[in-house]
């Protein structure tokens, strides 16, 4: 009978090493793209943008929700974002049907619209 493996105690180093943001490589329509989950900082920033001082959802946030999804998740192979919030207007002008496969790829990799609900 095989010996049961001893369980490890969580260490600071293990936590910081194992939970680092890492991109996932995806091929879409013959192009390689990288998708990353949001960092804890970005998640907190987006959450604070979502609500006004009365706790109501900001209409501006909802208007840009899909753009934030692209900005927060599409990156290069080094996990550097390829878009920023400065690109929202330009992204909004693009064909929504042609953008949909990118949202589908993000959803497939992350399993949800992480950080942008």
C-alpha cells in the first residue's frame, strides 16, 4: 500500500509564486493572442468604478463594460496589456460582431467575465 503524501503548509513564498497572473496562449482566426485574468488590484479598481457614491451602478461603467473586458484581459506574451482605458472610444467604434470571438475566447479561458460584472 502506498504511503499517503504529507500535506504541505502554505507559505508566503508559495502563495506569492503560485498566484501570479499568467497569460494563456490562444489561437483565433490564425492569430495568436494572450489572455490573462485580472490582478487583485485591477479587480478592486474596476469594482470602485462600477458604483457612484450612493451605491448605484454608474451608467458609464455599463456602457464600457465590454471594452473593459478586452482591456483587462488581452495582453502580450509578457502579460503586458495591449489596450488601456485610453483606447475605449476607439474600441467602441469597432464591429461588435467581429469582436465577439475575442469575448468568447476570454470566456473560454477564464470561465466567466472576470472582474467586469
